[in-house]
C-alpha cells in the first residue's frame, strides 16, 4: 500500500492516493545495477510495480522480480516508445486508476511519486509531468548540452500544442496518467519520440496536462544513446506524426504552393514566348516539374487524409 514521502501529503491528497489504484511502471533496458533499488522505493508509493524489460541482456528482469516487481519481458529490444506502450496497455488491462512511469536508471527519485501523481489524484490533470526545469537545483544538474537539446525539442513540441499551456520539459519520462489518459493514449512511435507523441495526442483529445517540479540524480546516469541520435530520433518522430495526423497540411498545402508557383512560372514562360517567339526551355521544364510535383503532393495528402479518416471510423 501507500506510504508518505519525505514531506507529508495534505489529508485530501492522502485520501485520494490511498483510494486510488496506482500502478508504477518502469521501462528498463540493461538496468540491472539500479532497477532493484528503484523497484523497492516505488513499492512504497504504488499498489503495484511493473517493470517492462525491453530485451535486456543483463540481470534486469531477475533483479526486478526479486525486488517484488511484476516483470513483462520484450524478447528483443523494441525501443523506449514500445516499452511505454506496454506500460499503458498493462494499466489499461488491469484497472489502474493512475499510472505513473519513471526510469529504471535511478535518475528519477521514486519518493517523489506522490508529488507527480498529486494533480491526477486530485482530479486537476490527466497527464502530470515531472519537470526538471521548474526547480533551479534540478535544472542546474542537467548537463548544458542536454538542456540545449531538450529546449529545442520542447519548443517544437509546444508548436503542436493548442489546448494546454506550454510545457518546460517535454522529454521528461517521469509522468502520471489518469484513467482517461490511459484509455485515450496509445503511442505508435517505438523510440524516444513517443514522449512528444503522447503530449500531442493528449492535447488533441482534450486531456489536461500540467507540470510539477522534481529533483533528479544525474551523477550515475549514462544516457542509452547520444544526444544527437536522441534528437534526430525525436524530430523524425515529430515529422512522421504530422505526416500521418495532418496529411493535408503536410502534403496538400506544400503541393498547392508548388502547383500555383508552376502556374505562375508558366504564365511567365508564355509571356516570354509571346513577346520573343522563343521558348525558354529551362523555365518550361521547371514549370512542368512544379505543376506535376504539386499535383502529386495534393493527391497524396487527399488520399492519406481519406485513409486516416476511414481507419479512425473503423476503430
């Protein structure tokens, strides 16, 4: 059952935490050195702790099980987003009122679970993000190159958010989800881009997103992949999301611009020919290229838009 964190929770929050079935889920890949302590701490604040062993080649699964976690194993490494999807699926299938997800490398302090869960438990939010940048101590602990990269990704994420306030830490993996969010969010991305996809999907579906300050431990943490690879993966995921969810914007709008540009260039070519009786071959070929490319993009956007709508209706 639940126990108090270092700072006692107010009575109303305490009651909400006790009455809620909280599942703590921990995606893990080769975290055998730290997963045991993370599980033991998380068990104090959750009704159930589940570890998603994403194809680890060390003793992550055995250590997590010995510490008291339920272990769900991916036989191969499928990626962070796939592990998050398994976390959400487990919570969905097992009646969790609140799902809280934290990393297994010791970066996130499990004793802060009540702080991250609080807005969801009190009914004030559907997605609560533990932000590293609402606390000056935690912000300073983040290496400068990571702050820079996270800042860029967060700004791009905020561009796709329309119904909620802008967030400060779009890449934080320490999050809590309400039952409504558990039911509504099902990320497709298998890598780090799932963090942004979830926020965009939650915003698109009218779910409330808030941030709370957390403290982190970076001393012993070694990133699973380099910052450049991480950034490229996330930005690529953003492009794929926009391509799939907003096909008309992604394809048809640029296609229309190219088509209209081709027509304008065609008028120029005709005017030159009319005045000089000479055909500007280069401009003529460019006109044809712009018009055909524009038409192809417009049709691609329309087809994808129709397919996405049909798929949504079938679901």
